[in-house]
C-alpha cells in the first residue's frame, strides 16, 4: 500500500526512536511505501525539501513558528497548517494514489488536508487519537464554553467533530479514551473506534551497577537513596503545584530523592520554586539530549507520572513506555478519569493515587523505597510492555482493517 503519515513532529529519519517512528518502521518492514510530511519551523531557516530513501519519502515542509512563539504568531502559524500541508501534498505527492492516511492529534487543524486526500484517492483514514482537544483546554481553564472564549471553543469543537466524521477508524490510547469519545460524540459509530495504544519497539537496556554509580556521580545524585525521576513535558497538564507539594512533603525522607528533567511552559515556575525553597531532596534539570536522558533514566529507580487533578478527559502519557522499557516501576498521581492508574496496578508494575492525595502519595513513595519490591515491579513493567505495547502490536491493529 501507499501510506501517508501526517505529523507535526520534526524528524528526518524513521530510524529515530519514538512512538511514531517505531510504528512507521513496521509499515516499511511489511513492504509498504511510506510517505511522511514532517514539518520544520521557520526559525530553523531550512527551506522545504524532500528526503527520498526509496521506500520512505519524508517531506520536510517549512511552516510558521508554532513552538516558543507569541500567541499571535502561534495562532497564525497554526491556522495556516492545513493549507501548507495540502499544498505540499499537491506539489510533491500529486502523482501518488494513497491507500491509507494516518494522522495524530493534536492538531485538529490538519482536517482539510486529510479530507483532501481521502476524497481525491478514496483512501482509508485512520486517526491516532492522542489528545482530546479542545476539551483538555477547557479542563485547564485555557478555554471556556461561553463568552468570547466560548466562540473559539465552538470553532475548535466544530473542527474536532469534522475530523472524527472523516476518520474511517479512530485508534484510542486506552479503554477509558474509547468510552469517553463515544459518550461525548454520539454520532460516532462504535465500530469505528478501537484501542490502538501508544507503543514502541522495545530495545534491550542493561546498565551495570558500576555504570549506574558513575552516571549518578556525574549528575551529583545520591548513591544511597531511591531516585524518583520525572522526565518530559513540564506544562499545565502536569499539575506542577502538586509536584512541588510532593517534593516539600518528602524533604525529611532520607530514603527518597526526586529528579525532574524536562522543559515546557511551567519550567520557569518550577525553577523559581527550586531557587526559593532550595530543596535538599530534589534536583531540576533542563531537557537533555535523548541518549543522555535515556542513560540517566536507566540509572534511576522509579518513574513518575503527574496529571492535573482537573482533567475530565482520560489522558495516557507516552512517557510511561520509557519507564517500562527501563524495567522501572511507575508511580502515577493523576485525575480520577484516566485509566492509566488501573493499567499500572492491574499489570502489577507500580502504584496510583489521585493528584490531590498528598498523604497517599507519600505512603507510596515510602513503599517504593524497598529495593526488592522495586525489582519485582520493574520486571513486571518490562514484560507488560513486551506483551501489550509494542509497535508491531499497534501496526497489526491498524492493518487488520485491510486484511479482511
């Protein structure tokens, strides 16, 4: 088949590791011809170009600045995405008849580009639903359903509904996502929606005790404490206030240590907290290069997941996979609507508490300071990953629709 994948991720090769590139490699392994549009922002000053590797063709499409830009620039750039993607398809892939179009949320603003290929080629369309927008913005108070902001919400909601309507299949991250989507969008047929989880191609990970000691010394981390690591986006969805409460509440705990590594809109807020409070049981670091981060994460003991308690939508963060790959138990503090905690506890590879339950969180931290317990949970995490969250598994879920 000729497969088109539309994404806002900036990459030039599918040999990188990640939930989308790992999935794309499965298509190539099965001898499909893969066409990808992966944009590059204007600030990089790189003109649009086509990278042709035979079975894989990646269009590096220059778009406006959507990251680290002011609201006006970001808004204009986001609104122009549809037309730029559609023009890119017409100019570079006009002679290709696509059988399948894959695309992920966000953004809902690729709807017209998907629609164009669907009707031009009678292609099947598959939405990888990673984010339910604009409801997530409403949950966090960034949008309202009434007033001036309500008009913006209604415009986005209309595009969201249209995206669902033109999607032949919708792959959700978990059962709770499926239930939420069908409950909130009764026009969607049950037959269209299925679980197609975040997944990776697991790699073998082994770091000796000697290497682990060297890495901890390199980053000035204690050798005699359980290191709880949070790695990834530090934005409003993570509920940073609860994270800082957890750090303060564990300052006298001599068995635990918190390492926060990442970037995002709330990094400055966290940085101010560290400068003001100077916690002795925690460290904040800027985002690291991928390989450096993976080595560091594999030298820690417990993976942390935080989600804002206000969420009504069931988020399922993909950072869970990197913890599982490292055979690391997971401690999740989230809202009550996501089922990530249920998956973690049913799989017996970690624990969950509500991201308002400081006492419960502290009890779980103390529990996870037990090394033997961590080893057992960590083994379970790796096994659960290999049995449920591999890229091959997700590929087969998508492809079963074409093998009937």
